[in-house]
C-alpha cells in the first residue's frame, strides 16, 4: 500500500480509533475523495478482487467453449494411468 502523500500529512486521524473492518471517508466540499482503512481490511479486499477476477476468467472460458465435463477429464486421467 502506498504511503500517505505529503498533501495528506496535515490530517490528524487517531489511528488507535480504527477497528478492523472499519474505514473512514475523507471528504472535500462534502464529497468523498478517499477512503482510509486498516491494513487487514485492505488486504482482504485485494484478495476478494483477485478471486473475482479468477471467477470472471473462468466464466469467459466456459462461454468460449473451453470448459470440459469433469467426467470426461476423470476418464482421460484413468486411461492415462492405465497405460502407465
């Protein structure tokens, strides 16, 4: 995670007030500009995004006809094992 830029260093947010899973919105002129969250929540979000990306790729492969039935894969592996 990138460090806080010098422009944000003037903010005095008590870090001890953060609990796991809680975040704070930083606003400018009443509009949210940034989110401050604890490291554990950030890492969990990144893991979730990575899993969603893998699922999306899998769905694209199914839609493109690249998927195979489990029974066909098992049969092919059993045939290979029998030949070995």
